[in-house]
C-alpha cells in the first residue's frame, strides 16, 4: 500500500466537474501544480519539505493543500493492490444503455464494487471498473445487479489478467 494524490471526480463532485467544462474550474498556478507534483511523488511528504521545494512556508503549503482538497482538485488516499487485500478479480465492463445514460451511471456509482465509471462516446455508453473477491462475485455483480438495471441493453466484460501499469501522475503534465 502506498499513499497517492489522485484526481477526484466522485458523484458528489459532478457539479464542480460540469463547472470546469464550462470554464469555471479552479485556476491552478505553477506553485499549486508543484505542490500536487510533490504529493504525487509521496503523499506523506511533510509540508516543510514541500515548502522548501516550492519556495513557500510550511503554513502556506498547508493552506494551499487544504484549499486544493476543499475544491475537489485532489484527494490524498492510500492506494492498495487489490490482490493483496483479498480482491482477486478485476474487470472493465462496457455497458450499452437504452435511454438515460446518467441514471445508469448514477446507479453504478452506488455499487461498492464499482471503482470507476465514465460515460463515453464510441462502442459503449459507459465503462465501469469492477473489483471483486472472485469470479463468482464478479458474475453476481454483472448478472444480478448491473444487467438488472432498467435501461441496460447489453454488457461486455474485459477481465484483467495482469495489471502492468497503474499510476496517478497525470495531474501536473
């Protein structure tokens, strides 16, 4: 397990996400981006060390980090390897929807096994990442819960065989 700073777009932040598409997102200056980069390298890095790297006092860094957290720009979380904590099956599920895509996306976000939901253009209306204990659990989630949602027309599952790369470093590119 390690600590990471990740971009945050939960269901509670949909409104702020819409605002950012309309140009009302928080403006991040070079110092805020540098703070994010420092935390992405080590989410437990002391504020004093970050301050030294970016040219601010520890108190100023603490205030900036809190503002970034409050604005939903980032989260500081412990990222685990699902295999080491008992979740042996992961899959990406492509979902085709008839009708309102957002209502299906909202229902998916309420499922604890669903880690990632994105509405897409292309072959699928929604992509959802599922993390389960085993194949039986995955089958239950897909067959009895996702396919049972009114408006789900079809699903296609892409079971992960091996995870080669998982990073959250896009925040300052």
